[in-house]
C-alpha cells in the first residue's frame, strides 16, 4: 500500500534532479569561465579545469536524463 501516488514521486524526483543539475551546471560553468585566463601549465589549475568539466558533464547527463524520461 502506498500513501503517495507514483506520479507525485516521479515529479518530485524530476524537480529535485533538475534543480540540482541546473545549479551544478551554472556553478561549474561559472568556475570554468573564471579559469579561462589562468596558467594551464600549473597542475592545480589543470586539476580544477578537469573537475569542473566533469561537473558540467554530470549536470548535463542529469538534465538530459530527466528530459528523455519525460519524452
């Protein structure tokens, strides 16, 4: 026996996933934008760039996954 309809759970998870993925995408994109003029020979800068790119990819996968689920 369920107390919450399936559609409500699906839309709740959709809303949370889209909100987190969108915020993650904006945050990592902003950080990549700030690093555009940094010295790319510095290993710490390269590590930050790699991490932010992985974050952007993760956010895009979250957004695309939700959109594909609902189409």
